[in-house]
């Protein structure tokens, strides 16, 4: 894997994840109480012995840069490697920002070409899954492919949201269509049992969806970019262009948990699904394939007369006499007496407030970080450093699906109340 360079695409402005992306890049959005989305592809690379990684981003990249700097010193802890952020920049040759996935790679191809590598692994920075990329690259080499695409078997209902591949019996891609429907969808049917699924599963999931992850052979990548100078996207333009000119494109079947964290709803469900017992669909408890993140050296959590069921609690938290069910609580979370938290994601805090500091803040009419006494929160996301007052009710009482209330410190997306980072919700507020 020393001859592979990984390019992780940070994505666009993350409008579908707003307001979580209001102050941070999409790959820097917190996940599972202590991680960030970017930790997933980076950890997959490290576990696959691929240790040369570039992360391409252009929106709110400061927090992402800080996280990567504090988390991954690959030259010492993980062998001779690096993780480096490449932010969009204006130059005389390239006056515009990134206009798509392919355009982002094109704008930095001068740097990627300097590396003496044979293959480029192109990944997304906002997906949750565990994959051994070395097997992916080996399959690419063994089949003699010029481009390989990660393929997820899906059913007809899911298929309409993806770019789909039609392959022959050996998995070679013969056709690629972006989000087909109706008769066009039926034409993309594949006997997935020939690619490794059981006959029963093949009947349920007869379509191959592109995961948006690729292995490119060196010459193929730069030749395609040169021959298609106006192409800005891999899935919509470069992949069809490669097929049209007769390149060898190969699918690589991935039949395991995979979630595209593209919307608030998907992000919320993916986080709470981590609390499922005894076997969650995705688990961070895998010693042979760990997910890495920033070491914080926090103290253990304290629970005082609290009732906690089916939940994850990040380190450094203090939880008093309260009820917590089906929740994910991030690092340094603070939940006071008589609170009820249910089906809620609390991202935690970036700092501690001592008991004295909290008392002084209260005396001066302020609100300490965390969830105040007597508060009820259901089906919500509380972003970092949120200050929720006493006797607050956050339950989406009017059953609103979408709403913007930035002046009040919250939004509603997919029926989920999202309290924004650093927001204060005053005592007695009802949402």
C-alpha cells in the first residue's frame, strides 16, 4: 500500500447538514460522542496501511484543520505518513473555487502528480462504514482495471437515490446511470448473487449503487482530467466519459454497513443507532479495526443517582439525578437534576465549568453549559457548548417538520430540533 495515495473529499458547503455546518466543515461534524466524520476514512486508511492522505475542503476548514493537527501525527505514531488539509485557493491558473469532486482533484493534480505512486484512492469525508481499502486496491490490480468503484447492493426503493452500475458476470461495469427511475431503473438490474450475495439477498438487492469511492490507476486519472477539462464531477461526468472511451471499469462489492451522512435526519439516526444492543449495525468496539480520533485525556464520567438506559456517555461527563434513555452524550456533557433526555444527541462541550463558575454565572443571570435542572429534551440535537436553562421543554410541541429560528438559537430539520453551537436557551422556554 506504499504505492497508494488517498484523497479524501471534504464535500461542499454541507447545506443539508446545516446548522451543524454553520461553523465547521462537514467532515468536522462530531460523531458518536467523541469522534468526527473525518475520523472514519482516515482510520480506514490507517488500518489498511495507507498512510499518505490529503483532505480537500473549502468551507469552514479551521476546525477540521485543528482536529487533524491534534489527532494524527502519522510520522511518529503510525509510521512514515501524513494527513494534510488542502483548502481551495485562488491562483492565476485557477481563479475559481472547487466546483465539484473532479474539479477539486484537478486543481491540486500538480501536487498529486509529484508523488511516486501507482494508484489514487478517492474517498468521501462524510460516510460511516468500516472497509479494508487494501482489499479494494488488490481487487483493482488483480482484475486489471483502470478504475474501480465501491459498489453497495441496494433494493429498488434505495436505488433511485444513487448512481447505479450495470455489470457483467465478472463485475466489469458496462453502464453507469445517475439516479435512474422507472424503466431506466429496471434496465440496471444485476444478478448480484454472481458477485457474492446469497440468492435470497440477491433477490432483495439487485442493484449496484456507487458508494462514491474510487481507485484510479495513475495514468487513467490524469488522462481523464486532461481530456475532459470542463468536467467537474466524478459520478456525473468522468465515470461516463471513461466508459464511453472504453476504459476498464470494475465494481468492488461491499456488503456491510454503510451510511451516507448527508442530511440531519440521516446524521441523527446513524448516531442513535449506535446505542442499539446487543449488536448495533455499526460498532466502534472493534479492537482489530479501531477508529482513531484526538486523544483528550479526560477524567472518567460521573453518574449521581441517574437512570441511564440504552445510551452512550462520553468521557468527562457529569450526570446528576436525571433520566436518560436512548441518547448519545458527547465529551464533557453536563446534565443537572430532574432532567429527562430521550432520543437525543448531545454533542458535549469543549471546556469544563467548575461548580463555583456555574454558581457565579447563575447569580449574574447567565446560563451554565449543559442541560439545566428540570429540563425535558426529546428527539433533538444539542450542538457543542449549548446552554440549556432550567425547566426548558424541547419536544417540538407543534410537530413542525422544517423551521428556521436562528434568533432563538435553534432550527428544526426532519422534525428534529437542532440547538446550534454556543446557543443559550433561556429558563422556562418551550420549543
